[in-house]
C-alpha cells in the first residue's frame, strides 16, 4: 500500500516477499547483503520505502520491477558515506605521536590502505597529515595510499577532490591554507584539494566483503565504522583479509564504537584501547 505521510513504524514485511525483494536488490546492485546484520539491512530498506511513502514490501517489490533506476537510489542509501576531513581528529593526533613505532627500519615510504574510503576525506586527511609532519621532521616517511570502496559514484567524487562546506567544517586552519583552493559558487563555497595530495592516493572500486583486489602489503590499514554493520562471520572474514594484507607488526585502526571481539585473536593485538589501534601479530 502506498500512503501519504507514512510512519516508518507502519512499514511491514511479508517474509516471502521480503526474500524476493532482497534477491532482486542483490542481483541488481551486486552487494553481498548476506554479509550485513539483518537489522541493518531491514532498516535501510525501510528507510527507502519511507521516502517513497510505502508501508508494504509487496508494493516496493512491484515498484523496483517497474523502475530500474530505483536500484541506484537504494544503493546510494545503503552505502553510508557520512564522513568529513579529519573525522575524530584525536585519532590522527594519536597516529602522529606513534610514527616512530610504525615506520620500518630503513623504509622511506609507508603503504596505507583506507577501506571503505567513501568520498575520500579519510585518505586525503591521512596524506595531509603525513605531508605536514614531513615538513617539520626529515625522519617522517612519505606515504602511498590505496583507498577502496564499493560505490563507484563516491569514488568518482573523491577523485575530483572538490568538497562542500560540511566536509571541511572540522578542518584545522593550517590544512585549509596549505592544501585547498576555495571558489565561491551560487550553491556556496567549493574547496578543491591540491594535486600534490591527490597524487598520493590510488582509488579502487571493490567490495571489501569479497576480499582485496591487490596483492600488496600495508603498514597501516584504516577500517573505521564498517565492521559495526557486518554480522560476526563477515567481520571475521574482513579482519582476516586485513591481516593478510598487513605487514608483521602493521597497524589496524578501527572505529570508536568498534572492537575486535576476540581479544585473544591470533591475528591482532590491542595496543591502544582508547583509540582502537591494533597491531598485527
């Protein structure tokens, strides 16, 4: 049933229709929905139905069969891209305080992986951080960064490197001055990141739940605010993927509300409980 001004609590699921709906969404978007917590998946479906003023998944299933563009709309809603430059700035500060522990002997460049990277603010923040540190100390290594995400649209956005006011709202002034050019538009100011920083990032389209497309090893992996949406089986698989791509002693940084459930895991050792830094064993 399609109604006006429906409440999200009124949305109901028919078990048989729901499985058909998830199958069609999976087939069209190529997202491994079975890897995600069921409650999270259902909330995302409800959120899209709510925007369409629908309370029955039968109606939504019928709608997507007649409107193939809806698959893109759902995909955009499902892939959460809430981010901004230096989100949780204290994490970056803590990382800068531990550079000497991270860098390898006689190694002049660190390899870093940001996954999922969304619209690119995180990998660009990492690149700016290291560039700033290198300007103050000759002992800070340079970086090469791989940034991967399942969503081609956000990767294209990230490659352009042009952002709005919200993305830079928590950006320290020194970074704004050093790494951005500002342009006034009728929609508000636009902030373009410097080519010097853009050149340090390689963007890659991939689904992390399927593994990593590259064979290289990393010294640091940022995987923040992603594990929380996965079921336990998929969390273990993603953590194994990260471990397989980390050098021995490499650093994994996860989100403030996330944790590696088995603290005695053979893969990682917790080295900073406050900032959720883990070291590969």
